[in-house]
C-alpha cells in the first residue's frame, strides 16, 4: 500500500532520524516515497530495478 509506505517513511525520517532507507520492495510504494525522500535528502536503496523517474530524484541508488 503506497499510502502506508509513505506514512512509515515519514516516521522513519522525522521521528527515528534514519540516515537512509533500504526498500521498498514494489514499484508503486517506491514511487510514493521517492519524492518525499529526495525532498528530505534521504538516500533510498530500493530492492528492485531503478526507473528513469527514480534517477530524476537524485536520492535513489541501486546496491
């Protein structure tokens, strides 16, 4: 659920003060969090392929 994923990402960034996020697993959830993570300059390491859209945000990287 992309909405739930975004809520969880907000908690991790704003309250838990994480330095990076590994995941999410599916494309729709990843698309939901990428703009938010880029806005907050939090690196994101998805567990799947990276799209051209992901590259535009500048904070998504493949391992």
